[in-house]
C-alpha cells in the first residue's frame, strides 16, 4: 500500500470512528464489496453523473435526460437516497434530485 492509500484509509477510519468531527459535506460509506456492486449499478452511477453534471430541477427532467422509464429511475433514486448518496428535495408536487456532498468516500475492499 502506498502513502496516499494509507492516508486515505486512516482518514476513513477516523471519520467512521468520529462522525461528529467529519465535515458535513463529506459522506463516508462503509459497505462490503457485494453491497457496493448491488447499490452502485452502472445505471445508478449514470444517475449520479447526470445529477452532478446537469443539475436537473425535477425527477422528470432527469428521466428525460436519461431516456429511461420514470418508474426505474424513481426506484434507483430511492435506493440512492436510502444510502445517503443523494437527496430528493420536495417542492410542491415535484422532487428535485440533489447531491449535497462534495466528496463521497467508500472503501472498495
């Protein structure tokens, strides 16, 4: 393991042990390899990329951008929100998918 990996692992370990001291805009996710692969499917990774890049104002705008059925996008959004990877901000009858974190760190081991 190189120095950068060791430092990163130490930072993650510290954040997991002391979440109250971790910056608010950083999310540390600790999942096993199987769960990471189950949660971060290629379709869900594309959702995260589109939200970061395009900043859609509504789920409908995201669906249009992805060219996927609304039901499957909504299901993926709920799964990502359940793990804290994004938020769905409600405004009237519409929801805006939002990523409020500047950094999402996870162990891939």
